[in-house]
C-alpha cells in the first residue's frame, strides 16, 4: 500500500509502504519528509495577503489604498515565511504589492502633474460646475458693463462657455470671459475709453496694464494680489493695420506656465484688449481656435 505525502512546497508524493517510517527527500524543494500516513490539513490563506490583493484592486487609485496594499503584502510575506506550514497566499500578496504599487504611482502622476490621461480636465469640470454658462450662442454681441462700448466676438465652439461674473460692481472687470474648462483655456475681452491718440508702443503699454489688472489674471491667482515682480514682456509683436496689433507673452501663473496671444484693437475713442490664453504645453494645439476668436472681435464704431 502506498504512502501519500504532501510537502509544504506543494508537491504530492506517493512512496511504497516499505519506506513507511523512514525519512525521504522531496524531489522539488529538497526538504526532508517523514513517510507516514498523517492527516493533511489545508493551509490557511493569509489574511494580510488577501487584504493586499483586495486593496490593490478596489482602492489603488486613491494612492493611500495602493500604499496599504503594499504594506499588507509585506506583512503577509513575513508571516508566511515564518509559518509556511500554516499559511498560504504568497503569490496573492506579491500580486497585491505589484498592482498596488502601479496604481499608486499612476494616481500620484495624475494628482501631481494634473495632466495625466486628462484627469485634470475632469477635476476642473467638477470644480467649475455652475460657474460657466453653456446655454448662450457662440456669437456674442453686447455692450460692455464697464465702458459702455459695443463689441462682438464669435466663440471657437460649443465646448466654450461664458464665465458667470461675480463682481458686476467692479469697475476694472473684464467685459466677457470665455472658458474651455476641459482644456484650461480662456478668452477675455476688455474695453476702455480713450481720451487721446497713442503711439503703437503706448497702446501696448496700456494693454499690458489692463491685462495685469484683469479679472482673468485675478482668476488665475485665485484672488490673490499681483506679485510685484510680475511684468508682462511682449514678444513677436506684429502690426496688423493702423488699428490693430498683436503680441505674445509667457507667464507662470496659477501654478502653470501659460502662453498668451493678445490682440490690441483701437480707434480714436476706445481701446480693446482681447486675450487668448492656454497652458504652454497645449497652446500649439489650441492656437488656431484662439486666433479664430480673436480675428472675429469687432469694435462697433
């Protein structure tokens, strides 16, 4: 009659009963086994190993869940190593640690770069809920609440909405701010009366001052005062005609490097500054849309 032996490495051996009571070597792991017919008890799946795997699957993207999965996996491997005859679940613990690490790194990248897989767009959509009006048509013709100057502009598309103003009594507010929440891009219109004709450089200086004091920039700064070191430096200045010029500038504001395309439009009695803004790493992708809107801006004579 054969004697059935079970090694803790998982090997199952059947030896002739003439070896009963003797010690033999497991061919897989080289452990010494005593050839006796004893009841075989199934090892318990280690609780920490199971917790590690479940945490990794269910909450790894919270970062904390991923870290806990790794911690539980480490505890499980130590317990299994100390009592291999009692506990099983080594592979489960290892899987939990690997999955937990990968998901925690993924979540960390999503939160700290804020651009990973477009998750930053989802976060902004939630944060900006109720602040942007998408019900208006993309064609905007209105009179400025602040300067009483009439103007019109066409928005780039339906993904752009109008920022609801919370400061209607602010004499320095922007006439209109269009927002593409998902792309973190903005278009702002500012118009002010003029009392005298200026030179091209003076028009740019006035535009710079209006931009630095604009509602759009306060929005980027989350209401904090403007830094004294901040000074807009125009680049790629282009004179379009006698009444229009444009320039670019770059500024790190709101925690991100941003690129701004500025159109300065003027006549004898008014000055308009139209700003198209986007994060610098996305500006090339959005420039055509921003320029399309800026080209559509018209000061009503």
